[in-house]
C-alpha cells in the first residue's frame, strides 16, 4: 500500500484511505490476541536494543517479500514492496501503541526504552498480519448473485432474515474462538484492575470502532446487493448489534472460565467483560469475513 502513490495521474485518496483502513483491520485481526499476553510485555522490557533492532530488520525483510508477491495494490515492484512493508510496520507501531495505552500497559511515566521494546515486538507481529491478511482481501468483496438450490425459493425478506441469522451464527462462535483462550488468564483481571472507569469507557468505544472498521470501513465485507435495505442493514445498527453479541459472549466466557472471585464483585466482572470484549469483537467481526 503506497499511501502517497498516484493512480491515473491524480491522487487517488479514496483508494488510499480504503487501503489504510483495510490494513488497520487486518492488524487488529492478527495482532490483538497477542497484546493480551504477559510474556510479550516482558520480552519488550528485557530485550536489549540490538536484539530489538534485529527483530525490526527481519520483520521488514519478511514484509518486503510478502508485499512483493502479494501486495496491497496491483503494482508488484521492489520500490512499491518496500513502501508497503514500511507502511505495514508503521501501522503496526501506531496500532500497538494505541492498544497498549488503552489497556494500561504503557504508563505515561514509563521509560522510553521500555515502551519502545513492547511496541517494537508487538508491532512486528501485527505488521505481518497487515501484509498477509490485507492482500487476501484486496478487491471487490460484494456479493451480487442470489443463492441457488435449497434457498432459491425464498423471497427477499426471508433471504434477508437468513443472512442476519447467518451473520449472528458466524459472529458468536467467532468471538468465542478468539476469546476462549484469553478468558481464564491472569492478564484479563490484571488489565481490568488497573483501568479507571473512563479508560474502560474508552476501551468499549474502541471496540465499536474496531468492529466497524472490520465490517464496513475496511472494505473487507459488505452485504449482498440484491437484498432489500432496512434499519438492520444500517452500518451503525449492525455494528452495534455485532459488538453487543461479542460482548455477551465475552461476559459468558468470564462467567464460565474466569476467576471465581470476580463473580462476587459486579464492578470487577463488568470490567473484565469489557477487557475481554476487544478480542471477542475482533473474532466476531472477522468470522463474518469467511461467509
């Protein structure tokens, strides 16, 4: 993705913005579960600068190769591949920093070297997701053809209902798959215990934004064009519904698998649910991409 490239002799900012959003969504899908791993935080604290620089250089090389053969765009040349690889790492750095700040893992008083170490390791992994995943979803993802076979006799209204149920059926297990391995860990309770109410609110709002990015803004997924549009087809309404389902899944997993102590404290339980909600929302939204 060459953020400052030209197409047909003029600045195609619309396409560049779509590429950027798609890359951001890809980084969320690939990297957010890793941000809930305590060992990843510690590695950033204890790795020396030379080792971190080596990780960054190796990541750049791998990203260049991925972008050379897959690429976000149609031009597969070395200059474009290098530009895309650098952009992938930049997106990883930006997104890792924002999420680590949201979950309180980068205190404002922390030394710069400690913050840089955490961000570099996590950004390196997220950038690979940007390069690989974004390439897979390049192009038009709209669905135009009506279903045939067993469902061909259904009217548009019933087809619409079927699509809604299909989305929910994919979103719920998708949220569970990504969040189930995180729910029993100490990281969820650790993050929840150090976040202030305003930080929890910001985290919750961020989950809605991430859900919207994956479902709509990134261009990964869109509704079949033959279906009628109604209130539930509004991007805002569908984003809220998808986020709500994922948060319910997160709460259920915390109730079933979380520490027993949190069940006796409603505030702690709610905070843990919001914290676990981020990977759940990413999993629930990403699961719709395979429909």
